[in-house]
């Protein structure tokens, strides 16, 4: 992966001065990190997550190139994102269960809509929520989110659990990346001219979160159709 090795030596992901108060950081013309935005809703989000996973558990999917993804995936909403040897796409059934993907719980839908409004994208109604689970060492290579039919809606991405370093690049894979640490409760929203920017997650460092243990959960909401 590009963009490695520039983490400021003075920044400590494990320091207890990690951001806590809600505030907005702009990382692109139409891209924002809403710090701690999800914190007041965590008590509703965790049971909603469990309810989804009871129906469609986490699994490690295979990329079209034949690699097993280090992040485990599930989905909820009318459409779920999948990858296998035949490519990346959205499906209306979970290939592992043969059943429709679990409905998107209200707590997740309401959080996604509120975050989109906060970032200047009113009217966002996601039909897909991809759920990623990372343990220390898991990562997400640089990619664009481009399996959706239209790009006029933003992507809303919620982080829970242990910290991660988010890489936020440009429209070309080789463009330089910003390194954005993401903490429990942070929400990233991007759209408009930023919608197709490359991004990824650096391999997670060992850490333990008081509620979630040694894992990071990411919800990524999109309008796929
Ligand atoms: C993650 N997120 O945060 C992976 N994509 O674990 C993504 O790939 C992503 O955070 C589009 C928009 C926001 C994201
Ligand atoms: Fe993505």
C-alpha cells in the first residue's frame, strides 16, 4: 500500500488525551470527521449490531484476485456488499444464509441520517450498511467506493472500538494521503467532489477497548441503488 510511514512520531493513539468532545474536522472540500458524534448512541448501536450479526454473522470474504480479506464483513439494509472470485457487488440476499440481509435497525439508520445532515447532505437514505470487523493486524487496502449506481449521495462511516489510522487520498491511487486517526464514536462523512477519493485503513495496532475488547467495528452506510 502507498502512503505508509509518515505517522507523526509525537502522536500516540493510546494516549488518554484522545479526542472526546464532539467537534467537526474538515478533511476535504466535502469531507468531514465528526468527532465523537456516535458516542451518545452507543448504547443503542451495540444491541442493533448484535441483532444483525445473529442473522448474518461476520465472515472473511475473498477478493476477485483470490485474497482473503483481513477484515471480517457483514451487512444490513436492503442491499449488502459482497466480494468473491467473480467481483465486488451488492446483493439482496446474504450468500452465506440464502436469506435477505437483516433489515437496517432504526438506531443505525437514524445515526447515518443525522451524521449526513451534520455534514451538509440532507435527505440521505442509505439502503446498504456494510459492517467491518478488524482485529489488531487487520487492514483495508487503498480503494475507491465505486460499486454504487450513483455518486450524488455521500458515504457515512462510523468507528467503534479500538483506534485505527484512516488513509484519505485523492482521485488517483498514487496521490498523497492524509493520515486521520479514528477513535471510538467518530463518524466520517464524504461526498460531492470527494466521493471517489481513494482511502484505506492501516493495519491496526494491538489495543483493547473497554466495551468492545480487541476489535474495531466500522459501519459504512451508502445509497447503492
Ligand atoms: C473503515 N472504511 O473505516 C473502512 N469507505 O474501516 C471505508 O472503506 C470507507 O470509512 C468509504 C467511506 C468511508 C469509509
Ligand atoms: Fe471504502
